[in-house]
């Protein structure tokens, strides 16, 4: 009886092994979770705290409730910056996603020098936002760009797009599309290469035309990938500060001052830390809405497929 009680009191080797197996995944997960918490969750909580206080570079001030949010949208032209952010995102997505999709479809075909074209077309994504902004600001300059120099002998002048209130946002969108389309192209091309060629061959035998094959085979099979690049392009554009700051600086007269740039200016130019934190929280919430909308659409389409 004593021996039985002694054996029952301590964990058996089998139970200890099962416990270690259950704890092992947590052990692998814990370092990554702590790292993400240190670089993401804690700064987010700190920014959220700052957004409700009269904060500055010297530290936390008095509690002001929603005062920073109200000041941002009333005094800091926050609504105009929000509208220009949506315009910047809509223009980029409307051009970059179809362009990347079309190039992916072209590169999926048996073309000569296909590897060369893939390498060349992916180059814009490898260039930093800073270099892209400087490059396009130079190309669109009405005085020094190669196109402007070519137009001078025939008596034509190239308008300086980055300093024009009506052309600055289209110029910014054009530069961002050039930088963003390779991401769409890579994702869609990878998805297209997973489509069995037998499906196209069977559809061709059944008399389906090129448009029918694209609509009934290609689009449904790469739909989820397209949604992924759609949300990635949206988030990348919405949070882009470098290209806007370097290429136009938010000008002229605030025509390209996006929400992300406004956060940068409030913090590092005007030193309104509380207002900048409030605007940063607004950006985070909008990013969250974009992501949740994508997840909901994706889940809805998966349930319809089932």
C-alpha cells in the first residue's frame, strides 16, 4: 500500500513526456510572442495612452480625453488628409492591381526571354521608397528631366508635376504604382503557376474562348491571392510616408498631405506628440478595418465554395 501511494504521488515518466510535448510548442512560440509584444503591442499601448493626454517630448501631460482627436480633425486639417489618403490609395490600387495582374498573365505564357522580363519587371519593387521618390521627382521635373530637355527644341514645355496643385497627386500615384505593381505581379504569377494546364486544355476542347477561360478558370483560382495583394497594396500605400515626404512634401498647398505624412509632421515638425499619437491611432484603426474586411470577404468566399 505504501509503495502504491508513493508511485501515485509523483508524475510517471509517460505523463512527464506528454507534458513536455504539450509545452514544447509554447516554448517555441513564446520568444516570438515576446518580441512582437516588445516592438508592436507595447508601443501601440503607449501611443494610445499618449493620444488621451497632453503629451509632448518632455513626457505625459494632463488627461484631455478626446481632445487630441478633436484638435487633429478640426485644427490640423485631418479630414483633408484622410480624404487625400483615400485618394492616394484608390488611385494606386486601381492602377497597380490590374497592371500587375496583366503582367503576371503575360509572364505565365511561354514567351522568349521570359526570365529576363521577369527580372526587369521586378526591379521597381527592389528599389527603396526614397530612391523611387527622388527618381520620379527628377523625371517629372519641368526643367531638368530628360523629357523636358527633349521638348525644348520643339517649343514645348513640360509642367512641373510635383509643384502643381492639380498634377501633384496624379504624379505621386504614378510613382507609387510603378513601385507597387511588382508585388501584385509576383503573387499572381505564383498563383497562376499552380493552375493545372489540363483545365485550360479541357475548356479549349469544350469550345471555351480566351475570355471564358479567363473568367471561369483563371479568376476563380487566383481570387484569394488577388485579395491578399489588394489588402497588402492598400496597407502599404496608406502607411507610406517616405515617398510623399520626399517627392512632394505634402504640397503644393497641402494637395498631397496624406494622413501618414500628417502624423510625421505633427510629431517631428510641430512637436504635437499627443495629436500625432491620436492620428496614429486613427491610422491603426483604419488598417484594422481594411484587414478585417479582407478576412470577412475571404471567409465568405471560402464558405460559398464549400
